[in-house]
C-alpha cells in the first residue's frame, strides 16, 4: 500500500468519517486508552 493509494481510498471522506472508521480498527479497539497502538496492527488494517 502506498500513500497515493491511501489518499485515493479516503478521497471525499470527511474527518469525522475517517475518525469513525479508524475507531473500528482492531488496533484501536484492542489497545487501552492513552496507549500507543502497536505497528503490529498494521497487518489488520481495513483498507
């Protein structure tokens, strides 16, 4: 995945929609509040 493909995927999305989408990601839901999300979750991204 390249930055160009990420840009294309999210084109037209509002900040709210991107935020809501990111909060459904496994890394976000499985990480305690105020803790950094491990890069290991990058393999599970829904994009």
